[in-house]
């Protein structure tokens, strides 16, 4: 655990152990993804391609502990202003998403090769590994179906986001001693956050 914590700190992330029983899984979280997020069904790390709430709950019950990760700020945008954020803001936050999800994946892989063969990570935000391309899920026409995952260009890297798998990130962070706040947006405009001082959370389950 100390090795993983030190590695996380080396990647500018805080990390604390968390008991699996303190990871909160709730049905309402998936509703927030399904109704209100413009990324729904467009990325393979997001619903409806992610595990169901019940699958997530059962899977977490098979672990004893995890490592909760905290990332502060947005790389390259410490003094972010709402007018700087484009309408299609997903690529704009690419460095942030890669920082979070890349760190989660790296720690999962490190734990696995150190003998924690059940190690499994969950990141945050819609996946953005396909640089200069849309996710195959967004390119696909017709019925939204799990089978599209076979066409993923980065099957080795993509993991479900915590929220996409039904984890209440706010309650889980609070159980680890971290208080999160919703991100203020100018005039409550979707995506027009008023500053870059945000907190992102990731998780690596261990056994």
C-alpha cells in the first residue's frame, strides 16, 4: 500500500486506503448519468456500457480494501474562466482526464504485477484515449449495444468511471475524510465552470 501511495504522490495525487464497505453504491447515480450528461452512450467507460449498479455492488463486496485517489485542479488551466471553455468541452479537458484515468490504470497495473491479482481501477469522466477521433460508441449508429465494446481501440486501457458504475463519489470521498463540493457554473450553464480549482476522484480496488 505504501508503494502505491508513494507512486500516486509522485503523480501529484493524494491517496488514502478505504475499506470496501465505505464505498457507497447507489441507483440514483446512474440516473444522473442517464439524464443530464451529454456524454451518455458516447463513451465505453460510461453508461450504458458500464456495469449495472447491482453488478458494481456485488463486485465491490468481493474486495476488502481499496485506494482512493484525489486529484486537485486542471492541468494547464489553474485560472480557468467560463468563456475559455468551448461548447464541446470534452477535448478541452483531455489532460485532466488522462491524468486521472492514466494514474488509476498505472496503479492498477503496478498492484497486479506486485501480486494483487484482483486489482481493478475505476477513474472519472468520459474516456478520451481516442485522440482526434470519437469513441467508437459515438460513431456507431443504430441500437446502443454492449457488443460495440469489441471495436474499442483501447481495450487494455478503458475502465468504467466510478460514477458510471454507480458509485456515489461524494459519499465515498466523505467516508475517506474528504469533503467534495459541486462545481459552480456561470449562471448554472452546463459545463461553464467558474474556476479550475476542482477535485477529481479515482479508485483502485485491492485484494
